[in-house]
């Protein structure tokens, strides 16, 4: 079940989010979801990002592949 929450951000951030493509909004939702999972709840953002990167690398996602995916989505 999905719920809506409110997060206070700068005006420019809110505007950029509202104007972003749906897939970028979904990516942000995924990041927020990952950040607040029980495994990550007591960790810093840096720790969470490092752990996510480690898991991705173990699954074969190299920085080069990730960049290629991101470049492909921007087109």
C-alpha cells in the first residue's frame, strides 16, 4: 500500500521535482524507499549509498554500465 508524505525542500527543488519526467520522480521515490528500509534506517546517506553501490557492483553493475544506462535515459 502506497502513502503520500510531505518533505520540506527548497522552492527550487520542489519546482524541479514537479517539472521532472515521471521516470525521474519514480527514481527519487525508489531512493527514498531504499533509504528508509529497516536495513538502512540507522545509517547515514553516505553509508546507504555505499551499500547500494556495493550490492549493484556485486550484481555486475559497473560504473561504466550505470553511466551508459543513465546516458541512454537522457536521450
